[in-house]
C-alpha cells in the first residue's frame, strides 16, 4: 500500500492483507519468511499490532529491493511464523527489552501490548541500538513510550546495547527479557543478562 522513509537506511512498509491471512498474525514479533532473488530466505518481522487492518514492516533498503516492495505491487505473502513475543510471560513482572536497528520493529507491537495494560507490569526498560540519532526508528513513538513510564536507552553504535546494560544493570530478581537482533547480539545480551542474575528461561526470543 505504501513505502515511507523511516531512517536513512530503513523504511516503513504498509501492506494491505486479506482478512483470512490477517488472522494468522497472532503474536507480537512474528515474522514473514520471504524468498530473495537468489532463493535465500529474507526474514521481515511485523511491526504492527496483531489484529490491525494492515500490516507494517520495518525493512532495510536491501530487503525492499530483493522482495520488490513497491506500492501497487501484488505480493504472494507468506504466513507469519515464529513464536513471537508473548506478553503473558511478563504479567506482574518487570520487563527489559533489547533491539538493534530493524529488530526494533517486532518489539514495537510488544511494547504497545504492554502499554495497553501498563498497570499489569513493573518497570519497563528498552535498550535500542542504532548507528546514530538520525537512525532511530519510531522516534516520536519512543517519546510517547517514555511518558508511559518506559525507560528508553538509545545506544549509538558502540558501546553495544549489552555493554550499556552492564554499566548499570537493574534488579532482575522479578524480571523477564525480550531480545531481538542478529545472533551475535543475542548471544551477548543473553550473557549480560545471565551475569546480572536473570536465568535463561526468562529470556525470550521471537523466533
């Protein structure tokens, strides 16, 4: 339906989806497994809320080129896959979230789900890794999240999100974590959380 520039390297893509397929998106953080021009997989996570009338993606320029995400284009959309981020894991607990670049897309509907029932959770922290200030996606929304008692830490290039977390880790005795990003980042964040006392079974990935 539309492609609009979100940051210098990322665009927000809006898709019109038939109701039968729309209902298959059930959990924040689920992904769409596309196939690139060379047959390799291209995974794009949904950045909109389950149940929304349209789907949104936060996609890199390379992904937009590979999948030919052009307004007016008819796509053979795959079904959403992956476990996603279940907000029920965080009920009554504190919440820490980590995402880098386009991986902030799938955290967006999770944060919205938490804010829809804000009193059901303790403190909420988001560590967002980006190249520079101009590369922050959903910048206006992040300001709104802050007003809803979400502590947002924007981590510019280096130090990485896990290093910023290590500087002043919160009390994780009653917390859960949701993490999204490339494998190296996931490994580093999980290790930092473990060192701060959070057991691995309370660290959740979307896929």
